C-alpha cells in the first residue's frame, strides 16, 4: 500500500494545507464546519456552513471538479476530517491550516 503525503504546518493531514499567504477564497468551495452561531456572526467570504456529515458528502460529490476547503477555528478539526475524506477516496480535499481569527487581521 502506498504511503500518502502529509501536509500542514500547524496541523498534519492527508488533505492539502492552505495558508493565508496564498489564499484566494474564490478558488475553493469553502465548507465551514464550526458551530452555527459562530458562522452566523462571521465567516470567510464564499463560505457555506456545513452542519452534518450527509450534507458534507453531498456538497463534495456535487463539486468533484472543484477544490473543497474545510475550515474550522484553528485547522485541527478540519485536518482530521480531511484525513477521513482523503482516506475515503476523495482527492479534492484541502483544509485551512490557520487560526480563522487571523484572517481579519491581515
């Protein structure tokens, strides 16, 4: 069995890491996996809130030709979910390996 590459500076994942220094929100289908209230208060441009695994899979399968970016508070949960999705065979999975709050201080 081939070994999968691992990505990320803060968090390690089989999903590819994205950092703010090369981040363009329009390049991704951004899936925000934080709590609903936090999403409603503030979220990345173009982000869609995802609150269940079935909805997550549906969005991924509807966008197989696009880059799917998982985003949480610090990158940790997104990196873990990214692992599961890559191991399940999805190849277009990325995760935001940054603290979300840092986005608004750039």
